[in-house]
C-alpha cells in the first residue's frame, strides 16, 4: 500500500471509506463494497482513488491507487486484457497504438457490466459475457475516445453516433482539430447534444471540420431536441446532390427548442439548413457560403404544424456564393413568426430574403431585419409575396441585376416598414410596391434604373398590329418585363410611330404592346430598354406613406432613375421628401387621383400653396389695387416665388406692396403677352406679428388696360 494522506484530511477520509468497503474477504463482498464506495464517491472519487487529484482538495502526497495495473497502448490491447478485480483502474495511452496521447485516458473495470462495446466509453474484452472496461463519463466526451483520427479518410459516422449514444441525457461532444467524415445522416432525437470544435475557419485543412459526404441526404437531423447545438467548428459538404447540412423536424408532435449555433461556418453544401418544427433557435457569428441547391436557409416549408418560430440571427453572413446565381438565400415559406436578423449580411445568390406561402396554410409574419443588408444578388434582395408585419431598419439594400431592390406584391398583407435604409444600385426600381400599409421613412433611395440605357436594351425583331390596332413589338427572346413598365423604343424603321417612351402591356414573354395605333409596315431595326424609379407604386397599393426620404441621385454610382416616385396608387401620402436629382422629374402620377392621393411639401417639386390674384378692368393707372382673394396677411409668413401677368393693351410695371411699401421684390414688367416668371430670388412677407395689408402696385403705366396679375406663394408658417 502507498502512503496515505494525512489523517483527518478529506482525501484520507475518502480512502478510508474505500478501504472499509474492501474489508470483506469474499470476492462477491469485495465487488459489492467497491461498487458501493464508487457510488458514494462518484466518478471524482474514483479518479481520486486511481491516483488523480480531486479538484479543490489539496494533496499532501501521492494519492492511493487501488488495484494498480499496467497501462495499455491501445483499445485493441485493452480488449484482450480483462480486469482482474472489480474497480481496477488502468491508463490507456492512446486509442490507436500508433497515436499515443490521442483518445487515451482512465478506465475502470466493472466486473458485472454487460453493455455492448461502443468503442469509446465501454470496451468489452473478447469472449466475456460480463465484465467491461469503462471510462468515467458525466456530460462530456471526446470524439477521439471513439477512434476518430482527424484524417477524414474513412466514414466517421458510426463513431459520432456512438458518441451521441454515450450521452443518454445529453452533453458535449468535443472534437479537436481535424476532419470528421460523415457518409450517413447523424440523427439526434430529444437529447441536447452540443458539438464543440476547436474553432471555425475558411481553410479546409485547419481547425475542426465536419465533412458531410451523405449524397442526397441530410448531414445532421435534429428531432425534438431541447437544447444543444454546435459551436466553434465547420460543417462543409462534399459532392452533395440533395438534402441540407442541418435539418430540424418534429418527432411526433414535439418540436425542437432552444438550440444554438455559435461561431459555426457552413459551406459547400446543396442546401444549407432546413428549419421546421422548431422554437427559439439562435445563430450567432455564423457564416454560410457556397450552396448550389435550392436555398441556403429555409424556414418552415411544410404546414402550420411545422412552423419555425422564433428564430434569431445575430452578426451572421449568409451567401449562396458568387457562382450560384439561382440559389435563394433565405426563404420563409408558410407559417412562421418572430424571425429576427441583427447585423446580418446577405450576399450573392438569387433572392436575398423571400416571404411566400406554398403550404396552403397560414402565411409568415413578424419579420424584423436591423442593420447589415443585402448586396450582389441576382434576384430581388427583398421579396415579400405573402405574409404580414415586416420591418427593415438601418439596412443597406442593393443588387446586381435588372430587378427591383424591394418587391412587395398584393399577397403581402398588413404592414411593412422601411426606416433609415439605403436602397440603391439595382437595374429597375428601388422599391416596387403593390401592397397595403407600407411606410417608408428616413431612407436614402437613389441610383436605381441603372439598366435604363441602350447597352441593356432588348432587340426588336418585328412590329405588327395588335389588340385594338395598337403596335405590337416582338423581341425574339424573353424580355422579362411586366405590364405597366415604362420603356423607350428606339430606331424602329417603317413603324416609326413606335419610337418614343411608353408604358407597355405585356402580351407574352417575347412580345409587348404600346399605346399607339399601328400605321406603317415594319421595315426592320429597333431596340427597347426599361426605365426605373426610386419608388414605384402600383394601382393595388393602398395606405402607403412615403415621408422624409431623400430620393434621387447619389454621390457614387450610376443614376438613371427617371422619376423619384411613379405612382398609380389612389391612396398614398408622399410628403416632405427631397426629390432632387432624378433624370426626368421628381414624380409622376399615372393613376387615378382621389381624395386620398396626397403629394405635398416635397423638395425638388414646385410648391404653390396659394396665389394673390388681382384683376383691373378697363384703363389702368399707377397706384394701389386690392387683391380679390386676400386683403391682409395675418399670423403667417409667405414666400413669393412666381409672378404671372398680362395686359389687354399698353404696358406697365407691377410689384407686391405690404402696408403701401414694397413687400421686398422688384417691379416687373407687363405687356400684352402672357408671361410667367419664377423669381430667381424669392422674397418673404412676414405677417406673423402685426397684420399686413397686401395690395398690387402699378407703376409706369402707359396706355394700359385690362390688367391681370397673380403672385404665387408658399406658406412658411
């Protein structure tokens, strides 16, 4: 026996308990006593009894080791050497003989155990029905314990499944630097397993790599898992033709709950993740890149009972990859809610985020996207086809294609808000809205309509008489346009009436009609390109509010948006926007106007709040004349911006007077030709204090008669 610890110390008391249990001489009593002692001490006590220090307890000498035996160099050697006494402890140098230090550790002998050899925490010597070598395990296992080498040249799926099974109530599977090759799906049901690696990286030969080589099947499938997830590792595909790197689904009626993914890189897969039947799933500092299937992330996708709600992404990067222009990044299909993105970048691929409903059930709702943004996609960065209540705050939205940056269709109901966003650089409109209750405030929207140029035109291959005799133009190949789009038609010979700018009606993918009568046979040539606006409001859009935005050319990039806003909506408020810097004009109203159509107070738009009107019939002499519609300016300030005037005969000069003195402007000449002059230096008349008597003053009248004058003004408050 070795020297024991000082009497009365916790370690000595522990050894005394073990020795007391070992006092009986019979083998049966000895086994029973040892098992009772190990049960009383727990695995920490077992480790102490085997020569390892109990954490937090000072040691005054080498601890007592019971039934000390020789160490073993490999699991293969351990399988050929059964224990000699219950509770015997041995040290395994390494799992494989040629890899000392990898997968080794402490084992103890359980003489009565009959569990199946799992290759990691339970080792069964050959030929024994009872008796097993066991590792002390509580809630953490190392994949190297199960024979994983890190090379990734063999299928490691059985080893991973064995590690999962070794944690029947959940725990952590640690994996050091190296490759774990999975050739079949790892399915986890109910138990919370955390896969912990040595770090995420973009280099395939470093850190922890789970290499998914499952063909068209999922890599990991979680069913009714409450807790667990992944941390500090890479999950990458290899030659995949289907499935997802990670998928969640229900086990019966039970859903997945509180699963977290932190510092994980997902790459080179078919689909990235399919999230169904899950609640409170969180992603933090995760990156997806390089997916050639249908999507990177799909939320829900089956029906109401499989919804994903809530799901949260924080400081993540989501990218289908520059080569995968037909792969959607984020698809929310069917019932799902409280989908939140904070400081998330969505890049490349086709659509950035797509809300739709193909399930036949309820639609998605409660989407919140703050910070980060969308760039380099080849579809719609934001496509809202179905759902309700989407919010975008402080988001950058841009793409590289001929579509709009944001498209909201009639199927999207309830509310969508865009606050403090930058929307720029796409080929068509910044925002294209056909929905209800959309609010756009405090955004910068510009440099859209980029492909409104002959370099991006469709070639005209024919012109003929269409519906009602209108000109029908053919493009030979698909034009990709929609009814209501504005296009320019150039260089058509023969049917020259087709040349100009028109709103089109699409006949089929290779033909459209313009609102002009066909008159001349087509002789050849011609091309057509499409225009874009900052915001395009379709006739189905109602209760739209566009307030306090800057919509026009930006300092960088190419700006070809013809109008800041084009509206066919009968129910819209457009107010207090800066609409300077658009190629054709600030806005264009192309639909019906009702009492709910309000465009007011916008910069870049001539704003006339009222006119001072005076009419003097017959002879006109120098002097003061009253306005027919306003005598006093009281409690307001106005700015005079324009003067319109005409005489029936003769000539004169006119000016605006306040209390019989010039109100601030110079006299302006009047002749028999009707003239309107926008003042280069508008002047202000201040009646906010003492009321001012406003009158027209005529000067230098010469044979003048039948004078008409109006001063246009803006209200300043």
